C-alpha cells in the first residue's frame, strides 16, 4: 500500500487538498451548521476514494460505521446542545478511526481496549508521517518529469494575472450597480486578516494530517493479533468474586423485598426522595465496578465452570442493582424535577444493563463478538439520545411543575435552543416582552430581573430567567445564515415570530 500511495500521489494529494478546502468552507466559524453532515459525507468520500486507489475494498460490516457517522452528522445540525455537539464529533472521530482500522487490519478478534489503544497509537504514530506529502510529492514529480513543473508554473502565472483582473472587474461592476455593490461590500467587509490566516491554517493542517493518516495506515505498524492472556489461576478469581457475590445476594434480597415489593420500613426522618438520593450513586459505582470485574475475569483467567456460575450470579445481582438505581432516580425526579445530569444517569443505566447482557452472553459463548456488540449498543443508544433533545424534555417537565414552586429558573435559562418549543409559548403566556430579542437587548432585561450573583452565576426571579435565555440565543444566532443554518436555532427564531 505504501508503494501504491506514492504511485497515486498525483490523484490522492489533489483530492486531499480539495477535501481540506471543503472542510474550511464547512467548518469555519460553523461548528453545528447544515454543512456539518456534508463535511462528514465528504470525509467518507475522500477516504473511500483513497482506499480504492490503494486497491482496498470496503469490508463486511462497514456500512454500520458509515450510517452511524452520517446520523451523528445530521443530529449535530439539528440541535443547539453543546454537550451533544461535542460528543457527536467525538463519536464521529472514533467511528472513522475504527472504520479505517477495519479496512487495513483483521479486527475480528479485537477487544475494546485493543481498539482504543490502536486509535491512540495511530494518532501519535501518524505525526511521524506529516512530512510524507512533501517527500512523496518530490518523488512523484521526479518520476513524471518536467511536464508537471510547467503546469504548475502555468497555473501560478494564471493566478498572478487573474486575481488582479478579478479585483478590477469587481470594482467596475460594484460601481455599475448599487445592489451588487452592497453585496460586495458585505462580502469584503466580513473578510479579516485573522480570518484568512485561520482558514489557511485549517486547510494546511487537514491536508497534511489526512495524507499522513493514510500513509501511517499503509505502513501497517500495528500488531494485528490479540494474544490470549487467559493464564491466571481461576481459584483466585473464584475466591474474590465468590465473596462479593455472597454479599450481593444478600443486598439483592433486601432490594427485592423492600424497595420493589414495598415492604421496607424507612428509617425515622427519611423520605423516599432522601433514601433514593443517598444510595443511588453508590449503587451506580458498584454496578460499573462489577462490569469491570467480570470482563477482567473473562480476559485474564483460565476458563472454569465454577467461575462461570459465580460470574453469572454476580451479573444477575448487578441487574438488580441497576434496577434499584433506576427506581431510586425516578423517585428523586418525581420530587425534584428533571435535569440534564439525571437524564444522562437514566440513559447510562440502560446502557450499563445492555452492556452487561452482552457480558453474560460472552460468559457462555466463547466466540461471542463482545466488542462489536458493545460498539453497536453504545452507538445506537447515543444516536437515540442525540436525536431526543434532552433540553426539550427538561423544559417541558419543569414548566409543567411551575406551580410547585421548586423550579430553578436560573437552570432553565441555561438550556439550549432545543427548549424553544416549550419555553417560548410559556413566556408568551407569562407576558414576556419579545421585543427584547429583536432589539438585541435581552441581557439588559435579564439584569433588571437579577436577584443575586454567586461564583460568576446569576440568579433570576421567575420574570427574569427568560431574558437571560433570550440573550444566550441571540449570541448563538449572530452568525446565522445559509451556511450556518441549524434546525434548532431556526425553529427558535420561528417561534419568536409566531408568538412575538
């Protein structure tokens, strides 16, 4: 593949440059606009084109990675949630790296740790290949002869003559028509030296990095095989897990008989909300610890029937703990409403339960594709979360609970534009003055209703948090246009027009 990469430099390098320019167009000052899924698609097309030039075809199962990346790309321009946007981009990066590793290596027996370690190794070793576009280009140029040099000089001469002519004609046309002049002034007025340098830097960095990544993969420096490390004495694992499992059985019995069947007598002075809040995080920590313990036993200790039975019982007890944690969190939400963290906790519990189901399958089925199962579960559940728009549901539940007097208005003011379909109709009923949004003075209105400040955070009364939210939305829409179009922010703008 390294030899083929050098031979095809004339095809791959120009498209790497086009890909880098396309990236700058899509992503400059535009982290979550409509161009983002097009950039994801462009990334897949570029790397797919490069693989075809290297004689590598897509392997079975690659469509899952491609579909997941595209769905995350679409989700990014449909939301205004900074948390989801960040993890969408991280997920796309990890899926792309996994897809490329799958094309160059036999990853059928790889574990989660092997994949993550390989991605990190690929990133760092790829830095050693950053000079490859220069060395490969020099070698390719010498092989092709002087014809290439003449074409480059002709292209440079064309730019040298064409750019001044373009500026002269632009000035003539601008003086000939007032509408064209206004458009030209707006275009040229938005160009800054810092922006030009930023765009040039983006193009340069991505060009070298994309080519270096392909060059690093072509060298195949990663170890493909995964050694069998199951050499530990099972008696040690049986002793440790046996003691823990006995304790878990007692605890699970108390949970089933007390919490789930309602036969539990709470200690004096405790409410169900207090009881739920006190034990939730401890149970979550134990459940996650059990997931690690079971996987370590399967990976590092010799196969043993007794150990399998104990690990199965431990897993079943962990399901009880997960159910107990979820039930406690639901009780707590009923009393203290919904927050982003509480949604993530419930989502994490569902994820943990499904991951444990795969681990249980791996206990009894030696060839169970645990990594592929875990990757699919994480991807599907996260894609569902990213399209669910948690801020919308948080706003909906909190607005419904306004009569209780327990609402944190300052927290509602931090929600993204995803909450607009709930917050804007409610603010219209509450008599908010939407001209604050149009006059770009929402921050001033918010400060008029501020009741205090602590640690850099403002606290608002019921009549003021909405203005704070309007001010945040104003800032997110400063650069709003065709290229930066975002579904969530556009819907918020439409709701303002509908109710204002």
